[in-house]
C-alpha cells in the first residue's frame, strides 16, 4: 500500500513509500520518474529526487507475542 508522508510544516516536501517485488522494477520506475521530472522541469516542484531504499530488518510491533505496556 503506497504511503505519502512529509516533514511537519513543510508542504513542499513529500515522501512516497512504494513497494516493489524486485529492485529492478524499482530502478525502472525511478528512471521513468527522472525522465518525467526532466520534461516538466521548472513547471512543478524544485529539485525532485528519488531514492531506492532496502529493508534491512523488519519487526512486527503488534500482534501475538508482543509485550504490551
């Protein structure tokens, strides 16, 4: 499920969390976005950028077996 967030008080900054099955698909999507950003340069946003992040460790914070305060 995509999630869009941003820093408090900065409406000009957005973080969009997308999940891909393979890193190659994420790279292809980022390449497409970079091409789009070049075509609309100066008309929307300033200095758009993207990064591919990798989950190195994940923990479930709720559910069975998780201690409750």
